[in-house]
């Protein structure tokens, strides 16, 4: 059985929205847990099995998945009928996986580095800079409304998320701003926001 550990208004909100996009909110046990937040509120929750007490975290029986990119890929494969990702052997599978890894390996460090004011040649050599990141996104979005072209995918859900949460971090590039607005307006994101604001209780166990 899949169990998803979630804390409202955190990185795991993206996964909550993904479960809604996948039509899987009643097929995964969703456990709300506390986390230690950067403003000092909250605390590590002993009910969360993540090795560092973070969210999101997904368990599947004795197996587990951490990091949003991996969780996105895992859930999309588990619920392929939703069409949120090209499956193995389908066109654009490579680009889809690349965007998920680009998010984890490059985008998040670049965005956090920008917030922290990191300015170091080794940082730029490893990750490049915000202008380069913006150009990678914009060149994909010039070819279509979404990262894979005409098709919305879970990669859009993941990669737009930091800019939806922190609009001041969004590159001032029309293609990117329009894409962020397009993704943020999806009903699944609104549904997740309502849940996180104390909306109706989620089922604790799948039906
Ligand atoms: N790279 C991880 C980051 C996870 C992460 O840092 N989550 C934050 C919430 S936004 C957290 O759980 N913080 C609690 C802590 O650091 O103890 C991912 O994308 O899944």
C-alpha cells in the first residue's frame, strides 16, 4: 500500500496536487505530519519515517521514495491511466525524466542559491546561473505551452512550483510567467491549497 507523508504548505503540497491530477487521492493513504520549518515553528514528527524528518515522503510496503522528482516519476508510473507522464517506450520519456532530474539537480540549487546570495565560480560551473536556467525553461516553452510541448505533464507541476510559491523568484520572461500562471490555475493546485488551508479531511486510508 502506498502511504504519502504530507505537511500543509510545504514542498509536499506539489505531491498532494499531483495525487489529485492522477485521480489517486482515495488510492493512497495520506498522512499529515508536522515538520520543523525554517521560521523555527513546528517540530520533527516521529510519525514521519523520512530519514531526516522531511516531506514529501512516500512508502510502498517496505520500500520508500524520497525527493519530489523521484516521487513524481514513481506515482505517474503507478497511475499511468491519468496520462501525466510519457511511459517507458513512449515519445518524450527522456525529456520528461530529464526535467524531473533537472529540477532536483539544478533548478532547486540555483533558486535556493539565489535566495542565499551565493556568488561563487564553482557554484556557477556546477549548476550555471538563473539566466541560464530561465533560458532552458523559455526555449522549451517557446515550442509549446508546456515543457513537453502541447502536453501538460507532471514535469510542469513540479518545475513551476517554486515560482508559484515565490513569485519574486520567477524570471521576468513572458513565456515563463504565462506558463507559471497556466499551471498554478489548474484545479488540482486549487484543491491542494484548499486542503492545506484546513479543507475537508482527507481519507486516512484508501477506500
Ligand atoms: N529535496 C527535497 C526537499 C524536501 C524538503 O526540504 N522539505 C521541507 C519542507 S518544504 C522539509 O521537510 N523540511 C523539514 C526539515 O528540514 O526538517 C525534495 O524536493 O523532496
